[in-house]
C-alpha cells in the first residue's frame, strides 16, 4: 500500500513539473493596473520626460485619464516611467492645456496641424476645438488678403479668364515696350493708372479678379472680361507727332476706367441678362468720352461686341510757335 502511494506521489510530482508555468513579466517592463493610488506620475513620451499629477491628467475624459484609471494599458519601465510611444515635441503644450484650460498656439499652420493631431490622439477635446478655431481664424485672415495674379503666358491668361466665375479686370503695363520717347506727363499718368488699379483692387476685393500683365505688347491698356469673354478695353497710349520726332503719350482716363469697372459688375455671379445691360451706359446721357477720346464697336454685333476706347490715338502737334492750333487725326 505504501509502495503504491509513493509511486503515485512521484507520478503526480512529475506531471506538475511538466505542466507549463505562467509567464512572468520582466522586471524592466510591466503593465500598470492603474495609477490612481499615486499622486504624481512620470511620463516618458518619445524620450521627452514629464512629471505631473494624476489630477492634471484626469481633468478631461481623455486617453491620459484612461491610462491613470487602468482602462487603457500602458507600459511602465523599471524606474516607474509611463512610456508612451509618441513624439514628445508638443506634449508639453497638451499638459499646459490640461493645467490651465487654455494655451497659446503656434502661428505656423504646419505646427498648428501637428498640435491638432496630438490633441486628437490623446482625445483632449478642448484642445482639439481650440486648434480648429485657430485654423478657421487663420483661413479667414488669409482669404481677406488681396492677391493679384501676374500673367506669365498667353495660355495661362486664357485659362484663368475662362475658368474664373468672377468678372476680370486686367491691366497691361509694359513701359519698356516703346520705341519712341515719352512726353513729359506720361510717366506721371502711368503711375496714376497703376495707383488706380491698386485702389480698385481694395474696393472690389472678392468681387472682381484683378490681374496684371507686364509682358504684353501694350504700354498701358485696361481690359474688362465677363463670363469668359472680353467686354471692353481702354487703351491709354497714343502717338504724338511732333515737328521732327514722334513721342508716346500715356493718358489717365480715370472716369472711364471706373465706369467700365462698374459695368463689369453685372457679370458678377452670372447676373447678366440674356440681352445684357450696363450699370453706366458709355453712350448714355450721363457719360461722355471727353475730348480726344474715341469708341469703337466690335464687328460681331449684338451683345458680343467689345467696346474699345482709345484715348487720343493719333495727335499732330506743332511746337514751333505758342498759341497755334493743335490738330487731332483719327
């Protein structure tokens, strides 16, 4: 009896020794059962070390709170640091938001986007909303800035005008494209045209697309487009025939340019009717071309005509004597 019992005991011991033993976690790394029993917590976020309180991490219903309560497993090294596999570049900003409820955000859009991604990862909803509000404010400021495209090629110009849903005003300004000398007032008038262009950009920003062309053939010429086609053109240059030489003269028809800009607004948001109309009719009772100005109509007829206004196109001027009559030729 005793011999059988001893044999049975040895067999039982051998079975127990052969059974697999439960694996033990290494002393260098273990999972936390929860950190609520501690007052302070040490965080190692991608090599960036932070020391804070459980109270701070538990202020919002976030990933950090779930780590403190043990709902989410986290790795703790042998020195007691909670290891988070995440970049620690903006983690200090996340902690400061939890401490204070508000934090200054970076102005750079890329860095702000990085902060938003971190806030979303840690599920800190207050910081997420704070970042979204800052991004919206930046977008509003960016959209309110006046931007003037520069034409680099004829193909680019055609594509820009054809695809734009706004009316388009183009100023072609190329002072170097001149084989004659300029009259005394030409430079001043050229600057006045450029200044008027800038003022119109500020006044009609977000309603009209203003573009500049410094590569074209014209010295100073305004073009007005609506629904992808040219509606009007105001050419501000002319040739002055003096006694022994020719000169280029630049005019500044401010009233006419402003009038055509108002006319082009009828094409805003496709508000032009089937027959078309003008806010200020260039041939109406309240408008005048002025001395030395002429208007030409396109040959297509109907609403597809282009108004081309030339200011003193050809002038014969005799400078031999004071008070003699000036003759204008077309």
